[in-house]
C-alpha cells in the first residue's frame, strides 16, 4: 500500500507540473487568443481546478475518489496542451515556436505525473479491496 508520504510527494510534484502548464498557457495566451479567446481562459481555469483538487487531496489525505479527480484533471490538462499546440501550429502554418515547445513539454509532464499517481492509486485501491474482502469474508 502506498504511504501518505508517497502520495504527498507525487501530489506536490503534480502541483508543480500544473504550475508549469499555467506558465506555458500564459506564454502562449496572446497567440491562442487570436484563434479564440476562450481557449487560454479555459485552460487556465482547468489548471486552477487541478490546483484545488490537488490541494484538497493533500489536505484530506488520499482517497480513491479524490485521486481519480486529480487524475481526470491532469488528463484534461494534457489534452488541453495537445489541442493548444494544434491551434498554435495551425496559426503559424506548422512552424514550431518556443510556446509550442513549452506547451508540449507541459502537457507531457502532466501526463507523466498522472501515470505515476495512477499506479499508486491502483495499489491503494488493491490494498483497500483486499482489506475489505478479508473483513467481509471473516466468519
């Protein structure tokens, strides 16, 4: 079973990755706004939600429910980064820019930390299910 310390470290790292994503979106905001003003705003709102969910999970302790919320939000950020890159590349006729590289790296980082949190979450769920099954099958 993963320890609270392991989850705290993973969640702290996830919060850093979300901050990196925010910085990349802010850097690309002017160019994204030329495509559609709602994209950067939505991406930044999703990042704020991720910070909130991560903070609550750190404060209240890891639960399967809370961790799935964090994972889903990190997945959304990764997808937002990919979509943002498509918009940026289309606007520049396929030319890469520093904003494209930054957004791409931020999306990959969100995906990578989500994978680590996913594996720890699955170990937590397996341990909880094992304990619950033992408790329910004791006669």
